[in-house]
C-alpha cells in the first residue's frame, strides 16, 4: 500500500497517471515489472478519469476533490504487479491513494486518511517547488501561483509526523520508520533557475535490471543541498531528526508546462518512477545495484 500525499496543486493525480504509464511502457520491461488495473472499478477510473484525458486528449486533469465532496477519493486505485520472471517472480496488489490537497492541511481532515497513511508500506510525499520562498524569489510573479501558507511543505510534513504520533502511538523522540520519498514535483517549471544545467534534477533516469543506487544517491544529495536554500536548513534538519528512512527525489509528471488552455501537446514524464522503485527496493521487492 502506497500513500501519495502533498498540499494543494502539487500534482498528485498527474503523478499517479505518469507513474503507471511509465511502468507500463518503459520502466516495467527494463525491470521485469508488469502492471495492470485490478477490478472493474479501477479499470474504469483509470481509463476514463486518468489515462484518456491526459494521454489521449492531452488535457491536464482537474484537481482531486476533497473526500467530503467525492467519496471515491477514499477508495484506492488498485493495480496488479508482476515482478520478476519464472520461479523468482512475485505477484502483489498495489493500492494507490490519491489524496486531495485540502485534506492534507489540518489534523482534522488529515485524519480522514489515517488508516491508510499510517498503515502504508511507503509514502510518496510531493513537495511543490512553486510554494518554496527561495524559488519564488527567483521567478517572475507571472510564472507563480498564489502563495498558500496552509499547504506549505513545512506545515504538511509537520502534520504528517503528528498524525503518526497520534495513530501509531510513537513518541516525539522516535523516528518514523515507514519509508518516505520526499519528492520535488514540477521540476520542469524551475529548470530556468537551476544554476547547473548538469544537475541530475534535469536528467532522465536509466535503471535497467536493477535500481541504480548511485543515481538515486546523486539526486538525493543535489536536492538536499538545494532545499537548504529554497526552504531552510531547519526543514532538512526536521526531516533528518524525525524520519529514519527517507530519500529526496525530483520528478516532472508532464515534462513541460501546459498552455493557458490546459493543453499539452506531448506528455513526456521524467524520473517519475524513481520514488516508487525506491519504495519497492526498501520493501525488498526489487534489487538495487551500486554502479
């Protein structure tokens, strides 16, 4: 069970669609992974609500409604994964939860998802770079959405930590053991302000046969360094002190920004599979290799 969380407009729904598309068409064959929707409801939601609008009609998806408005938000998309071949293969059902950003901004609404978040085998936590003060200072106001203090990365990370303390009864001194992939979304939107065109944030990933651990570490180190400036050293210190099993990632679900009409002519996801593959690796479902 994988929980995908983040504030408003961090791109959670686009991320799920891009991830499944990449697993199906590119990454899966490289790592001997096949993925298919499981059950009629997941099949219908996947085709009608996600795949067709984005990859067939090239139209950006509407934001996920809060659980109080759309009851389906509380139901996961379920996929069947086959990992490996022959006698070494494993079959498992993957439950992906797409949460509304509005439900992540307070303890009261966050508790709506307490069972699956606190019982998840891994969490993909999307961080919106366009809500980071250090990035906003380097971009023109025309490129930026309004600030949303309640959905800031600091506030939602704190709310997540406090949720685990309440539900799983861990003390403030204990580090959270659940693997968490802290993932910088929309990296295509900040390409122009990166001072290093060779940054791994802007490169495509290439994992054949096994997860490339050196590549994962390089990206983690680069983003960790940048977050010290884009947010604050306090944010990174908070992560280090409260989470025992985490890694930083950077992804672009669309590959480029849509036009003003919400149309994108060529959806080309970048690095979206890495947070998910890392969670599989931390749960001993795929192998990694330093190279």
